[in-house]
C-alpha cells in the first residue's frame, strides 16, 4: 500500500466537510422546506451533476430496449 499524498488528504477533507455539511443543511432545511421537497432537490442536484459528468466523459445513455434489459 502506498503512502497517502497531500492530494489524498485534501480529497478526504473535502469528503468529510461535504458529508458533515449535508447533515447540518438537512437539519436546517427540513424545518422550512419539508422532507419530500428536500429529497426532490437533492435528486435534481445529483441528476445535474451526473449529466455534467457524463457529458464531460462522453458517456452516452443506452438507446435500445436490449441495453436497458
């Protein structure tokens, strides 16, 4: 196993801050928005990020019925 680099530690810190901040944001937002809308917003944000990633990496969605089954 290799020794973690500074970049690895940076990514770990970003991950911890992101995950920790989501719990705080949920606790605050659940009061004002409601659970269903909060889940919908989170899904829309995830969809947008995945579409951007797919576009940048030239990943194409399945076209035919065989590919989905």
